[in-house]
C-alpha cells in the first residue's frame, strides 16, 4: 500500500491506494489523452476551427508524459505521491477532452457557433493573445483597486461594528438593509455620483466584497471570548491594545471567510462592471465577442477568468494558513 497525502484548499486529504491502482490510473489517463490526440488529428472537422494540429500535439505529449510517470511513479517519492493523488482527475480531464472534441468539431452534435471544441479555444489564444493580455491587465487593475479598497473599508467598519455597541446600533441595520441588494442594482446611482464609468466600476467591485467582509468581521469581533479582554485589562492594556492585539487576531477566522466570499462576489460583479463602458477588460471582451456571436472567444475568456479566480483563492488560502499558524499551535 502507498500512502498519498495532498494539501487541497484548506486542509490535507489523505488516502491509501495500492501501487497497482496507481499504475492503472496513469495508464488509463495516458490512453484517454492519446485517444484525444488521435481523434483530433485523425478525424476531419465538420467546420474549420484552426490549431487542431497544435492541440493534438499537446494532448499526445501529455499522454506520453503520463505514461512515463506511471512507469516511474514509485521512484519519485513525495512528488510521485502528489501526482498519484490527482490520478482520477487526470483521467477525467482526458475523458472530457475526448468527448468534448468528438461532439463538437468531429460530429457537430454541439454545433457552431454556440459550442466550440477545445482546439477552437486554443486557436483564440494563439491568434488573439496580445489583446487578451491587455484585457487581463485592465481587469486585474480594476479588480485590485476595487477589492483592496472594499476589504479595507469593510474590515474597518466590521471592527467598529463588533467593538462598539453604539456604532453597531446605528450601523448594523443599515448594513443589513444594503447587504442583500446586489451590487449591480446600484448602477444607476453610480452613474450619477461618479465622474467616470471606471470609478463607478471600482465602486461596484468594492461594494460587492466590502459588505461580506464587514459583516463577518463584526461577527468575529463580537464573539471574542470576554476572558481575553479581562486578562489583558488586568495586565494594563488599553482599548487600542484590546482591539489590535486581542479582538482582531481572535476574529481572523471570520475575516478570512468574509474575504473568500468577497473574492467570489467581486469577480462576478467585475464582468458586469466592465460592461458599463470600459475600453478593455475581460468583461468588455466577453460583451464585445458575444455581439458578434464569437462564442469560442467567450469560452476562452471564461477559462481565463476561472484560472485567475482560482489562483487568487489559492493565494488567499496560503496567506490564511501562514497568518493563522499560531492558532493551529494552540496559542489562543
């Protein structure tokens, strides 16, 4: 038996898989990746998409690498166990590529322009990569300004709500009134109050992530064990010390829950915000290509946004694990 352990998201997933099962998983994954390459290269497309040869070369290379890994996995130590953990996913991706390719490009069961084969998306990256890079830069700038300003204001308000009963009395009802309203519902007001559509878009993104951060931070601060405050006051701590050194660290679990929620909400609002009149950006690109029924470009952009969002979530998990390592060691 070979023990497999992989850190996934916010925890460690462990399992035990027989060595012959690992070999079979690698072999099956390699077969499906190679089948995808054979179907892409060997069968004619119903309609031309471009980059079929490149996609076939990529999947064939992936199949050969998977076969080589399956043969040498037991010699790779921890790296081999990490790869083996993702064996079922590698099989699923190979099956998905094969079915996707066959039902779109080769048979037309899922017709153009509503559906695109994988090498249709690859063709978008090959031919329009420069404009996509510009759009990624514009979207990250807009998202970054909105997200970090939103969580800064939301965190500050949340600490005040959780610490001060008077501020909570006046502020929490307003927050509960505004919170359930989608950020995009404020579009008419943003056009009036902000001088440009860019500033309005930044505000919408900030609003979408600031509210969950404020609510979760307030909940975390208000639920801190009062015994911590009593001990700190006995040692001479003032209110500033209690907020910064006791309340905020103890509430960080709630704060990070709000950050994760705000991250997802902000990406959802980002697409709509960029449709307000932005000259570039992934949301603008989706709207522009949809107007011309270029759905392959739309799907390619959705893949980029999914990768960006999942990458940012991963970074947030890493930051959370490092900042809260003291809690895991039982220091609070």
